[in-house]
């Protein structure tokens, strides 16, 4: 299910590139972005509103660092869910408050049987495991197998880089 | 502020983190508008966000971009790496600027990374390169459907 790809012009691209490091921490941040790309603050705001509407910008705000906030157990829970039920069940799992991301991804039989990924955060592994049990309950008999893959170490985290 | 101690955040900090995970205003003085709702001054909100970023409690403050909507390519990939060879392979994988995140995980597939490229075709090229460089087969699991990307991370 590929999302619709939208045309994005050089001006939008420049605005996105200018906010890669984050929104300027000044009283008029959109004016500050405008100064950098040769637009007025009002023009920057109008374009960002449009990009929010079209979904190019998912949202504007704070991205918490789970590890630093005491949610140090991060379990990527993976599930082998019946294909015909994954869309309905995935929506239920994705709506759980302790699930930060939930995706349908392809299996690669025989070494990778799992087709649903749900990222679960907890203060410790016991908490992650009890969350995983709640997911298992929702999936019920539609699930054939599962695993919890804990993170051990961040090897790289640079985020997305957009060039102009 | 003690970075590893969540208790070091006061109630205002927690309110900021809980309330501002999305929906930050797009207006002339957005910090002022957001600050009013949180019972803070504009200046205090800006300083607190800055401190939360510096301490690492927030990894980012700003717009989150949907790269695929811009025509880019994105996938999650994994490698099953021999422990003795792990650091060398991590270095090879991380050397690609298109590798945005990379995590060591406890599983036979012990290296999981996100590849983000300017065009969808480049994803396959990067995977081929990584396979050639490391001599390992990449598990490529691009998303087929997204159920939800949570906003409600509550402290």
C-alpha cells in the first residue's frame, strides 16, 4: 500500500531542509525560517500549513527520547498474523497507548515468518512482556508465532536528511 | 539535570513533553500561544524546550517529515552478523549516509537499520552495496501498511 507521492517544489524542499535541525527556538520561528530561504514568515506558514494538510509534514512538535525518559526497555515485537486479518487487527494493536509504531511488513520464508511489527516501550522488560501479552490477546487465534527483539545499543541515529 | 533520571523533570517539563508531541501552532508567535495553554511565559517555554533538547529528553523539536510523500524511498532492513565481525559490519553499514538509524538488537538478526533515500530505486542499490561490502544477505522488510504512529507518549 504505497502512499501517494506528491509533487514537492524547490521552495517547500528549501523550507523542509531549513527545519531539519528543528524549529528555530526564537519567538518568531517561521519568520526566522523565511529569512533563511528568502520568504516572508507568512509565506512560510502558508506553505507549512499546506504541507501539514497534504501529509508531507506529519506533525510539528516534540519528539521524546524514550531512553532518556526512563523507558529504557525497547522491544520490537514481531508477529506472524493471518494475512486476511492483519489490517483489522493491526489497527487495534496500533491504537494501544504503549505501541509507538505498528506496521505490516513482508515475510521472508522460511527464515523470517513475521509480518507485523509493533514497537513497545516500557520501563523494564517485565513491562514490555506484559504489553506483548496484551497484544497477543488482541491477535488471538490469528497469530501463529511471535518474538520480542530487544534493543541493545544505538549504533547510529542521524534521522532523515533532505538535500535542497 | 540528571539525564538518566526522569524524576529530574518537573511538572512543567512533563506537561511540555505530553502536550507538544504534535499540533504545535503555525502562527506568528507559536511559542507564546503554546505557552499560554501550559501556564508558562513564551521565554520560559523556549528555554525549557532548549534544555530538554540539550539534556536529550527530546531528540527533536520541529516538523516531522513523511519522506515517502516527498517521493523518497524508505525501508527497514536487518543483518545477521557474527559477533566477532560486528563492529566492522556496523562501520560499513553506518558509512552510508542513507542509513538513518541503526540499532544492535538481541536476535539472530542482530543489526536493524532504516534506509532512507531520495528516490525509491536507491533503496535497492544501497542494499546491494551493503551486501557486497559485508558479504551478508540483507533482510529487507519495507512497510506494506502503517497502522498508527503514536503521539500519546505520556509521562
